[in-house]
């Protein structure tokens, strides 16, 4: 998701979740980065992913994995049945 605009990232997330739902996956990992290279503003993609997950009715619990699996630069999400 690096270097995407907010709209592009939102659309990419929607397509990714749709694909995962069709494959009947139960848990996914979204890698969005930590925003360390964001210049002149606060990180964008992490908060955008959180907003997307909170608003999408297909998705349930979510959180950050252990550091070795991405830490705050990634978000795991449970897909509801």
C-alpha cells in the first residue's frame, strides 16, 4: 500500500477484502507500514486501515501482530462469516 493515495488505498483494501471473502479466509494481514517515511504530515495508511476495518461490516476483531510479523506496521483482521 506504500505510495498510494487515500482513495487508491481504500479501493485496494476493498478489493483485497472482497477477494479474501471469496476465498473464505478467516484471518488476514494487511501490511501498511509505520509511516516512518511520511514527510510533512502524520502517517496516513495505518489510521486509514483502522477506519476501513471499523466501517466494513464484513470484518470483525483486529489488532497489530507481534513485532516479528510487522508490529504497528501491519494489522491482522478477522473476517466474519
